[in-house]
């Protein structure tokens, strides 16, 4: 497939009633408290001096109001405590700065931004004499091969269906204007950093005064740029963002024209990966274009979509996005949405945002300006000023609207977007498609070390993922199917192999292609393509793995190149001769014993699908699988090569010393034999992955993420896994619990801990087991850690999911600490109650 031109090369084209909380939950960010405020070694009684007064972490009344009807899965009361403990909630709570993020909250898409949601709108039609023709490009033409664009917008057999959808990607080079804008941003960030250094030294230059107009440099634009430089998602060095194109094809029967039908397609081009939100607008706009085929029709759509207001959607950090995607809680991070509205209301009134109070023993009055979408309060207040802004019913989606021809079109934008997640697809649909036939009548695969890691009966989905991880050529064939269904399968496969962690799939995906572009397709290594022409099946030299959508079968090509014997494979066999025969998945023992655990994992996935656990749960499971694979790969590299580029900070963790430092990192096995067996089962898959785009992009991402990681040199995932999988003696477990308590203090550090202890993996259960440790110091430190987690915006929801048994253990420890504090204070409990 030829490039359209130098500025627009085509590489791939892809288918298809909350109340404002008190300062306990703090709608206001606060300055981060340094870890130096928490001494590395102190007695349990001293430790209490650094925390709020003793009380159980009860949720506020305001929190209960907006979460009571949101389907909380907790089977225990929000406190999990009996009435005899209620007196412990008497002492007033103080504002805890570590319970809230230190960074300034800002919108993902600020109001007044120069960046448009939609960059171009295209219209193409099929001419009986000239074939696909580009009719209009608005607001300006996309320079390039217009005929190529028109072919992509009008797939084969489009005229036999009344309607079809597809998605493709444009690799549009960064223009000179964008480069200059990026350079200006970098210069502003450098100036701002210098201003901060000068201000810390008490120096205010004339340039500083002139540029900021005497306002002390408090301009939001620079704040945003500075935050973006340290908190943005790494791009993996793959170039500028793709232009995602959502395309709708309609066929209208008309006997007055040749062939009796008119075929037109309209496409929306955007940098946003959630382009599926524009589907209802394209339906209306294309219908309107059939009536009025003029540029003004495109201008009306262009203006409507770019007027969509997403400025109240908060920008989440990478850790916060991980937590949101892994949770089913519809109230998670609702405080951020409330804070965004609070900031907007203050802006509308021309008032500064109120500062948080140091004493939040009294809840602020309920604000009539904010309500929860879908609640009785919101419905009754519609049309009134107090319902101008509302909190979404589900914080996973931001609710907005687009006014098109005077009609409000509701839009739901996903709040958390991860890499390789484009459009609206279903992993469940993809997994079911290729699992049903396999379960009914399994067909053995020809053995290939990279693909059949569980022998000839490897699950088809595992074969597909192995093919993507090892950069094989994958084709989805959908004969007599709409191109949109084929493209959706391609997108789902990219997300499946990525798990929201790895990159390099969508940039080389062709959701739809045809025979005319085969030569260009075959020049792309490791492509993922969708086709509808059955001719592709007859040419196994064109592909390595073919996924036949109508039959639900996966095929491995007889022309696939054999896997080369690598040094890593030889070294592993030499170092572990007793497991050498298990490498490659070709032996009967390796096929029957499920060394990789993939067979058991697929059974669990299918069990969850049958139980209707939902798309979000399945995506989280695959994300865990991909993360596990990368951690096992790191362990393999360290075992065979002595070091791994997949783990950064290992030297810091191993050489660290002092109280609260735990040595060790990486994936954890129950014993050494289990480790060697699983490594043997994964050797060929790992070695196949180590020379791919996704491997090198992942290394780049890890290096960038390490610079913004809240805890360096301490592998919380490793520590938590040891608690989950190994039998530890009291001294070993104490080391881990003390490290958790002494190092996890700030908002981001607690977020990091919660990401390694998701609710799907028992949440805080293993952390809370420290409340039952034989060492009293561990119990006290664990209680203090749970205190901090219970005040965290997300952590308080993890706290609510703890069992009643663990909450009562927490109360027992806190009661013991209260007793000690009263005795050391020289006051009797009765006198203390009277004074308070």
C-alpha cells in the first residue's frame, strides 16, 4: 500500500447526588508532606504523634449519600463495627495532607484549548465510472492520496449492505507549527523551573515581574505544562499520536441512478482513541448529507463536535487510571469530579477556591449547585441553576452532550484510557468466538515453539496472543461479514496482547485491507490485518496465524518460519538440565502439566464470562496476565543473562540498608522448583518476544515511568506477592509489614500500594493480616498504615471491602494504643472525656 505522500505516510489503517465532602475527603489538593516528617525508627507510642487522633476510619455522611445507591459490593456495614465501639469516633479529625494528591487537579481537555476534538471530516462516494471518489474534506484537505483515502472509506461489498462501520489510522507527521508549539512549551517549562529556584532563593528578577505582571508566576498554563512534563503517559518513542478515523458507509436505493443505489461514506478524524462516541452523530450527519451534499453540512457537524465541553473531566495520573480500570466501584475518585465542579463554580462567581481547613470535625453545608446525574435530586432540579453541573453516575465515564441541529446528543467519554485501547470493542466477544469451537471439537495445532506453548492443544486465544507477542503476521478473515466486525476483532486483539501495558500493536494494524494492497502489507513486519476476501486463506505464505471469524478457528501457517535456537534457550537448558526437556512445549510432559498456567487461566476467564462478570473484569484479568508475563520475562533474563532491562531499580533495592528496607524484587514463586518449571514453559515465548517492537517500547516506557514512580528501590509488588504466595516466618513477614508502614505515606505511594493489591486480588486482605502478627510493633504499624489508607480518596473504598473480622482486629489495636496514650498523658479516661 503506497504512502499518500511525504507528510501523510500510511502504515496501518484500523477498524472496526453527591454532596461536597468535608476536608476529610478534601476537594482541595494539599502540599505533599516529606517523608522526613516520619522518622525511620520510632516507638509505637511516638508514631501516634504523627497521625490524626485515634478513631476508626468511618466514611463521612456525605460519602454515604452519594455511594449508597451505586451498587457497592461490600457485604458488611461501612464501618463493620458494633455500637460498643462508637465512642472511639469522638475525637475531632484533623486535615491530613497525605490523604490527597500533591499535584494540582486539572482537566484532561481544558476549556479554551486550541486543540480540537475532531481535526477533519471527510466524505467519499462510489462512482460507477471512476470508482471511489473523495467528495469533500473539511475544514481543509488532508494532503495525500485522495484515492487511497476514498478506497479505505469504501470497503469491498459495501454496496450490498445498507450500513457498515470501519476504523482506520493515519500516520500523520507532526507539522512545523506543532513542533514550534512543543518547543515553546519546553521553554515555558524551563522558565518556570528557574522561577521556582529563584523564588526559593529569594530572588525575583525583572523578567519574572514583566512576564507575570506581578502575580508571582501563578499562571495556570505553565502549571499545566510543568505537570504534564512529569505526569504524562510515556509514548514509547513511536512518533506523534495516530489520527483515528471513524467511518460510516450508507447505501441508499435509488432507481434513477446507475446500479440503482447511491453509496456514500462520512468519516471523522480525531487524535482521541475514544472515537466510538461519535457514532450517533455520524448517523445523523450522513443522513443530513444525503439531503444536502454541501460543505455547510460538514461545517455544522465540525462545529458541533468541537464545541463539546469536556473541561470538567479530571486528568488522572497513570496510577489513578490503573485503579479506576481495575475497580467496579462507580464512585471511585468521585471527589475529583466534585472538585472540578467546585473549581468551575468558583470561577463562574469570580471567587478564589477556598483553602482547606485544618479542622474538619464539622462537615461543610451541602451545596445545592452540585448533584449526581440520574438521582432524584438531579431530575427535580433540571432546568434550574443548581443543576447546571452534575457528577457522573459512574466515574468510569464522563457524561457530556453535543448540540447538533438543536438536539442534545448524550455522549459518554471513558475517563481512563490505556495504551492500545482504541474504539469500542469486546474482549468477551473475541474470546467466545474462538473458544466455542475449540471446546466442542478441539483440533491439534502443528507445533511451533513460539505459538504452541502448551503443546498441540494450546488454547486458540493463547496461540493468538503468542503470535502478537512474538510479532507474527496475523490475519482476521471475515468472509461475507461486515468490515466493521472484522475491524472490531483486530482492535480487540491489539488490546488483548497489550493489556494496557505493552505498545506497538495498533500502529501496525490494518483493520481492513484487500488484495490490491497485499504487496504493501507484506512489507510490514508483524502486521495485524482484517480482510473479507477468502483468497487470503489460500496463500499461507502471506500470514503466520489466520483467525477465521465465521468458523471460529485459528490456523497456523505451514509456511511460518521455524523458531531459531537462541543463546538464552541454550543457557537455560545448560543451567537447568533437569528441566531442559520441558523447554519449547513439544514434550508430552510439558503439554500435560500446563507449565505456563495458561490452560488454568483460560478456564478461569471462561468461567468469569459464563458468570457474566462483565467486560471490565475480563480486561483486568488480561492486564494481570500481561504484567505477569513481563515479570516472568524479567526473572528469566536475570536468571540466564545475570541482569534484565525489564526491571529498573533492582540495584537500589538490593543495596539498600537500614530499617524498613526489604531486599528482593520481581515475580514471586512458592518455591524454586515451581519457578524453574514456569520459566521452562515460557522460555521460547520470552525469547521470541525479546526481539520485537513491543519489547523495546516497554523498556523505554519503564525508564520513563521510573522517573515519576513514587517509591524507587522498593518493589511493593514483590513484597505483596511474598505475603500472598509464600510461607513466611514471623521475622520475614515483620520485615515486609514494617516496610509497608514506614515507606507508604503520601497519596501517590498509597496509590502504588493499591495497584499491587487490587480488589480482584483480595484487596487489603494480606496487608491487614499484619493486625494479627505476634509482634505488637507490627500490629501497631499496620493499624497506622490502614489509618492512612482509610483517608485516601481511593483507599477508603478498599477499607470498606475489608472483612468485619479484620476491622474488629483493627479496633482492638487502636483501643490498646488509646489506652497507652491516656496513661502517658496523665489523665483518666473519665476526665479526658469530660474535657473533650
